[in-house]
């Protein structure tokens, strides 16, 4: 639970922070009312502790202002003034409870718990997941009535998921909830704490991991499996995320409409003054600025006509020459037309949302129903939803409506232009839908056609379902943009609010900044993957900010996209001269902006992916895996948990290459990599260290656990049939040596030497076997 404490007395603040931290609360501290206001605008809190007597903005005024903005977070007043008038004023201002200083800490904690329980029906006295129980009143966690000893952050993670069992949390959202502003680390810290919590839950005896990794988004609480009553169909999950998104969009529109009306009022005031020949330069400039902002933001709500009217008003107002009577009348008519546009507008806009089932959706379009069903079953094994369509005409409409994460098009031996035209439509969607073509043809011209139309993959029949899924998984991995960080600087708060509504559903973490003077501090604090700048801002413009970024070695390679209402040649030249990567013109068209941002992020993600991944097998490369394995070792040491380390090598691979060819050998390596990725969980480390050597690090696993898991992989790998270019079928095997931390080594180098010694024994005995050190737990 995250609490904001607004208190100017350092001694009181320090005491409360320590007390609340001991109770597993995360606390941000503001020393004056203005800082408290800014923090509530930037972050979400579960409860606000608010002193009444504060510098800059007093507590009662701040409380009243927060409630006027629609904030529903519980507010608890702390006051040294023990008189009924101040208490009444505080409660009337919107406070939920109050306590008079000096107070007993136990009473404060009890009242806080009562407020939090009343806030939501989900806040039950005891939180459960099967036989796993968490008691917030005592901060105790048990499984099968046996206590679990968790660190404060692990406890916070578990409580967060148990309280929000339908919600998916990105790593950045978890940081916002469980870390204070003074201690926010990198997002990899969340991954490390998730791993530590999983290890302790597994060690306690949980056979199923209660924390589910959601592809491309983050983590959520796995639903407890329940068998439906006989003859009763399971209920379909409600579209909770879609409803929440719709509510957020409506809220943005309501706030924006009020702001738009006030801006039109300024222009209306200037027009009236102009008609009376008493328009001063200050009012004219204010009207020009408001018209400029309207032109840039109205289009984001599908008010293209309003944007056009604002642009025309801006042009009339900013001319240095006096307007003729006809021009003044025309300006007045434009204001009337703008009022009419706003009155008729509803603010409804189609924002694409993620499905309630957060597994990736793969649409399989094939006239071969048996092949389509086989591919759908394989997709399920890879953690995806596979939906099949055999009527290609009907499939087109379904795909464009549902927007899956990827599409597999099984085209005829001679695909028609109409069939290939699909690819162009999928590529033009916002966001684009990666498509893989499966066909019997393999000509260069066909490949060029597919590439020109935006296809992301090309597979020639015959090909196994496993090979198809390997290609799809690689394409989807390259297409991911989840958890990307984007920083947007624009002086128009309505533009920032709407951009947040547009971009956050795509898994993008946004940092928005209205005051460019704070640019450098926010840039260093957020470390964005992409920077979006408005060209024209007061005090410091986007062009100057871009120059500052390009002049700093740490940020010189950061992609920069400009927002501009000016499309003249001089502005465009200046934008690209200072190092811009792209630009979008105002009024902003949502799909265009999203496409440009996602494309830029996708290319950045691809570069990182290529730098950390072995291209042939899809597992981590040596450099990346050494970092992961050392992190696992640090966690194993911190939590006193075992760690299993293994080295795998393909048996007799050189003769296999000579007999069947290097292409066949590459297929064997690729297939083994895919099977290892499927067999091990996300917190395990899997890598190719060169040639035919793979390594695996398994969290919380003993030697015998590791031998069992790798033996299952070996058994499945033995059943795989490979086909050489000459049509000859063959099979392959591997050998593995398994060791355990800390018995067989306390660092990565020592574990590697121990595992390598075991592997040499296995190979000397003929291979095709998984064995632990000293023969313990051996299984073939």
C-alpha cells in the first residue's frame, strides 16, 4: 500500500515514515502543500495523511482542491488544533477522518486500516489464494497454516496481487506502488523480487505459481483453478479493462471540454474587443496562443472541423495588420461555429484495447482445417490463443475487427493479388499486425511481394507446426514494445492528457512534462526510450531541448520525435538539422502518432533483442546470460535457496553436420533452443554459450529437480524427427551435466567447472544422458 504523507515537521515525518514502513506501507513525503499537490497529480496513492498547518497551501485548502478534481483517495487529516470548528472545516472539505496531535500511533494505524477497508469491498480482513493466506492486520503470510518469512518488498508484492486479483501490473506500475520516490531503482529490481517471492513460495510447497507472467505486459495473480458444476457453462470474463479504459477516456473528454470552452472564451473576448476597436496587444497574443492550442488538441478528439476553425482563427488573429470589417465579422462567425462544434461533440473515440485474456492472440487463416487445428493446438502449448478461420473472406473482417497479436496466412500455391492484399491492410493497421505467410512457393518474387506489403515472415511448405510456432514467436518478440518509456514535453496539458489516454493502453510508460524548465531533471529521472517534443513552447522550445540532448554523450542516441503545428520548409529544416528522427504535425491524428512511436520503439527493441539473443536458437547469448546467472546466484545467496546449474551439449554433432549438412545441423540447434525456452520458466536463465553448448540456471532447484526437468526435455528431444535436404530422416540427442549451488560451487566459474567435469563423464560413457555430480539423482 502506498501512502502520501504531507507534513512539514521533520521529526513527526521521520517517526511516521519508520512506523508505516514497519507495517509494510510505502511512504512518499511532501514537506509543503504545493509539493503534496504536485505528487498527487503525478502518482496514485492508496491513502493521504495530511497535516492541516502547512506552508504554501494549507491542509484544508489542499483537501478541498483534491476533492474538486475528483480525487477519491481516502484523506486523513492530522491537526494540532483541537477545536470543533477546524474539525468541521476539514470534514466539510472532503477529509474522511482526522486525528488530533499528539496521537497514539496504534490508533492512527487502526484508523488507517479502517479507511482502507471501507474504500473497497476487496479489502477483506484476510486475503487468500487457495491455501495461501495473508493477514494484513498482523502482516503474517501462511501456506497450509505454516508461516512464510517474506521480506517487506516480497510481502508488498504478494499483497498487491492478492488485493487486485483481476489487474495486470507492469514492472513500472509495481515500482510506483511499492517503492517511494527516494528509493526507486531500475525495473530489473522488480523482476528480482518477483523471482525471490516465487522461490520462497515454491520452497513452501506451492505446486503452482500464483504469480502469472503476462506476455508483453507484466504480472498478475493467477486464477485458482475451479471445476465448474456438471452441466454448467463457465462464465465469461467481463471486459474490465475495456470498461476502465472507456471510463478514463470519458473523464479526459469532460475535463478537456471545459478547458476548450475556456479557451474559446478568450478568443471570443478578443473578437468582441476587436469589433469595438479596443483590442490591446496582450489580449490578442493570449487569443493567438489559445487558438494555437485548440488547433493542436481538438483533432485528437476527432474534432477535425474544430481544428480547422481554430487554425483559421489563429491566422486571422496573428496578422500584424488591422482586420477589415469583413474579416472581423468572419472571425466572429468562426467563434460561433466553434461553440457549435463543442456543444455537438461527444468526445467518443475508438481506442483499441487489449483483450481480457492477456495471452497473445494468433489468428490462423487456412483453408486446410486439419492444419489450422493442429497449429492452434501447438499455439496453446506455446502459451498463445490460437483461433482458426477457414473462410478467408470471413477471416479478413474478423482479423481487422479483433486485431490479434499475429496472423498466420496459409495461402494457396499461387496466391492471388487479393489474398496478398491482406498483408497491406494488416501492415496499415494501428498498431500494425505482424503477419507470417505460409505457402508452397519459394520464389524470390513471392518473397519480395510479401516484404513489400509488410509481411514479417515467409515459410515454405512442408514445415512442422513446431517450426511455424518458432517463427511466429520470433516475429512477435521483435514486434513487442511493452514497458517502453516515452517522455513527452508539451505546454498544452490537454494534449498531454489525451496522449496519455492514447498511448498507455499499448503498454507504454509515459512521463509527461508541461514545464520545459524541468526537462533535464525529468529526463535523468525517467531514462526514456523515446523523447517527444513540441516545437513551440514558452521559454524553451523543443528545438533547443533537442540540441541539449544531442550535445550530451549519454543521450545523444536517444530517438527524438517532434510535434509541430508548422509544416513550412524552414521549420522542417531546423527540426532535422538539430537531430530529429521523425515528426508529427498538429492537429495530431491518433493512429498516425501511435504508428510512428511504435515503429520507432520496435526498431530500438529489435536492436536490443539482437544484442542480447542468439539469432539461431532464440535463447540469450553468453554476455546477457552471465548477467542473469550472476543475479540468480546473488538471489540464491540472499534467500538461502538452492540453484541448479547445467551444461548441455549435442551428441556427435560434427559427424551429423558432415553427414546431413550444415542446414540440417542448424535446424537441430534451433529446435533444441525452442524446446529449452518452452521447458523452463521466465525466471530461469537459458543461453547458448557457443557451438553446441547450452547452459541453464534453474531458480530454487536442487540437483535432482534439475535432472528430472532436463531428462524430460531429453526424452522429448529424442522423439523429434529431422529431415535433411536430401530427404533423409534422422534424430539427435544431447548430454548434460548438472550441479547445485552452493555444494558444487559458490560462483559461476566454479559451477561451470563442476558441471563441465560431470558432462565429460557423461560423454565418455556414450552420451544421451542427464547426470548430476557424483551420480546422485541420475536419470536417463
